[in-house]
C-alpha cells in the first residue's frame, strides 16, 4: 500500500460529519505520520489560518 500524498503537496480537507466545526479548504502536507488501523495519516497546515491538524488520508483530495 502506498501513500497518495507527499510532503509539500497542497490538498483539500473534508472533515467527517462529527467534525463540522473543523475548517475545510486548502491545506499543505507538512509531515507523514504512521498508519493507524491500516489508514495513512498526515499532519497538515491550513493555507488560510496556519492551524495544523492530523488527518486521515481518506479525508483528503488533490487540490
């Protein structure tokens, strides 16, 4: 299994339903994180406010 995204890449974050207060939009991948339950994770930084968060690969799409 390979990752879909790389450090430095700009992606679009779509939060889960229970994360409605989370910011959507453009984020930059800042770090690759270990898998959790066979799902790749990433540390991303918001392009609009600089806030960083940890997200699952299935919450990201190419920008």
